[in-house]
C-alpha cells in the first residue's frame, strides 16, 4: 500500500478555505523558492484536483522565465542491461534470471552517436546498468572518440555508482554531465528498496563527488514506491533543494513483476506531475526531464509534464533490436520505432503543445549564460 496524496486518490474537491491555503503556499514557494517541511507536507497532504491547475500554471510560468517554451532533446543510448546491483524495483537487477542480457560494443555505441548526430542531437546520454565490462579505460576511449567525431556535443553519463577517481577520469576524458538518481532521500525508504550491500550514504557521497569534480549533476527520485509517504517525498524535495543539482529526474514507480517488489501498486501520473511542478518552483533554473515512463502511464503523459514545468525529452537512439531488453520497468514505449521515427514523433508532439524544439547542448541556465558570455 502507498501512503501519498490522500486527496488525489479520493478525487477530493477541497473547501474554499483549504484551497485558499494551498494557493497561498504555492504563491509563497514561487516567490521565495523554499517552504518549510511542514508547509510542503501540508500541500501534499491536502492538494486535490481542484488546486492542481494552479500549481501547474505557477511552475510553467517559472519555467518560461528561464527557458521560454524551449524543449531540449537528448539522444539516449542504452548500452547494457547487465548490472551488478540488485535494486528491488528494477527489471534489470542482477537477480533477474528471466531477462536476456546484452551489451553494446564500442563501435555500436559510436554508430548510435553518429545516427543521433545526423538527426540533430547535440547531447548524448549514455546509460546502462552497472556493468563491469565497461572499465574506466574503455569508457575513456569511447568518450574521447565521441568528442573527436562529434566535437560540439555534450556527453551525459548514467552508469551508476563509481569511485571519485573513476568519475574524475571520465570527466577528464570529456564527459560533461552525470545522472545518478538518489532514488529516495529517506534513509528508511532507500533501505527498503535496496539490498543490504547498497548503502544510502554511498549514493549521497557519489553525488557530492560529482559536484566537486565539476560535472553538471543530475539527481532524482521515484514517486509511488511501496510504503512511500508524503514525508518521504518532502525529504526528496528538501534534499534536491540543498544539493542544487543541475538536473532532477522524477518518474513514477512502475511495478515490474520480475523483481522483489512484484505485486505492488505503481505510482500515478498526477502524483508524479505534482512533484515535477514543486521541484520546478524550488529550483527554477533546473533541467527537468519529462521522463519516458510518463508516456507508459498515459499517451499524453510526457506532454502533460511539459505543461507542469519539465523542459527536457530523451528520444531513444539505441539499436532497435536491443530496446525491448532494457526493461527497467514494464510497458516501455517507443521500443520498435527507429531513431528517426522517435525524432519526428517527439518533435511533432512538442510543437502540437505550443513548444519549440531546441537542439543545442541544452545546458543549465547558468552554464548556458556563462558559455555565451
């Protein structure tokens, strides 16, 4: 059972007095970029469908101030579904014996980058399980070769926990950004969804190391996890506020039946979008992806996230034959489309909702401003 957003679950329409209190807190957050733990809990405990449009409008206005109606595109390459970790929610966890494993060769990764580059992408997201096949030396070679062949691109890595020394080597080779979701800021919840050999403090140390090295850093969390409470979600909000990452990836928990959490209830679209909107108000300049998982919940889920404050989309440029195997959650969309089809579909969806595609590197506002000066 989940314990979040009671009024959303009940489809409650609040009294005028309660609605006014929620509006006042949203206005306060928009102006000051921070609320107390108690105030954030009040919003999550009481927000209903009645107040959601007001929240989304506020977050959209804040996004427009810094990014206008631009949506950055990143080409994502899922290089391996081998993983040494055993995260209880993840379909490619090391204990899943039902999955067919794969990994891309160096030449396959570079070929995907070339396809993406020709499609106009100027950021590549290299993502995979924690696969020891990809040594620091191999990743350094791959990063350097991408930078030689596609000199004007930004490289984002999402390869899990590593030592500070390893992160430094990859940064020195030319990696620009690193995505590492903290997954849950609540120690209790983190330990509930991970095996005993994965450590809450290690994840936080990795994020601190990445910031210290100089990466543009992405954190993030899931919404709707089993036993998650509104207090846990407030911890997530306050943690990302204190960390001040350049990116925050927020997605719904989607139950995968080949994991230890099989049979649990998934998160919902509205719950996730509320957290996206609140994060935009807390961190006005942050890069906020509209995650692909939202499209698994609703055909218009990704577009709805753009209207709740998100400003990044990540079309898949992995080899089509491998996409079905990178099943970290079920019912993943766009697994049979070619890279070109994904590109055209995403652009049409963005334009249809009054946004424009931005094919630049898509840096964080402050970094983009610095690079232009």
